[in-house]
C-alpha cells in the first residue's frame, strides 16, 4: 500500500530516488560519454525540483524548488568545470539561506544557537587545513563556509531538524569528504580513497532528498 501510494502520489520523488541509485551504482566513475554524464548527473536533484514545484506550496514552495534547480544545474556543470558548478551550488545555498531566514524558529535555545555557530566556524577552518599546500585553498574554504551557514540556518529554522537540519549537515559532510579526497589526504586509487569517494554522492543526494521532502511535507501539512 505504501509503495503504491508513493508511485501514484509522488512519482517524481520515486523517479528521483531511482535516478540517484542508477547514477551511483552504474554511471559515476565509468567511461560514460561526457555529454551523457553532464545530463544524467543533474537528473536526480532536478526531479526533486519538479517534485517540490508540482506541490504548489506558495512562495516557500517556489524557493525550495529553486534551491533544487540551481543545485541540479551545479551538478551538471561540475562535470565540465568545477568552478562553474561551484557557483551554481553557491546560488542554490543562497536561495536556501533566504528560505530558512523566512522561516526562522522563534525562541532558539542558546545551546542550539551555539551549535549552529560552531559549525559555521569549524567547517571552513577544517576545509582550509585540509587544503594546505593545494591550489584554490581560499575558494574551497569559502565554499565550506557558505555550506556551513546554510546548514546552521537550516538547523535554526522551523523546519523539522531530523530531516531538513540533518539533510543540510549531510550535504556539508559530503563536501568535506570530497575536499579530503581532492587534497590527497587519502590515496585516490587505494581502497580507502575509493570508499571515501563513493560515500560523497549518497551523502550529498541523501541530504538534498531530506531537505526537499522535509520542507515540502511541512508546507503541505500547514496548507491542509
């Protein structure tokens, strides 16, 4: 019954999950031609944007759809030029920050606020030290800082932390793991390096999935 409801009521979500699994298991890291990789990489998160858009959830629904659209474009562009992909992802995160700011949680406890601020400080500092001796150290640290701000804002928003807050943190973790691999802290060709790299996509997509479904579910509940 649950599976049938998912297929009938949330087909775009089901297609997104299927596309993400196919990308992770069958396409990523293979010799698939570049144009196909460019197009297919953006499909999973792009379908999350369709899922959010077709729920017709007002201004906040438009924002979460745009978050996913910009992220999907970033996923595609990353296969061509990492810098352009990074700019698209930065746009996605700025839109997400605007969404969370519009939906800030009143009366946040000091301990929760401190945890959010700690993430904003720790993530870019960690990224900076991971990239010591590598080119683009400042840009990578800035990217990590923006992701950390996004995660902190998600955590401090009124959206459910066990989905939206956790999803934003998973996205941040995926970026830090990718930085560790690219900084050659682990042998890229070794078993450990390969295992770490294979974690990046499921953490990233899982984070985006939790964010999209968490925001959409709450907005739908409020409109009933």
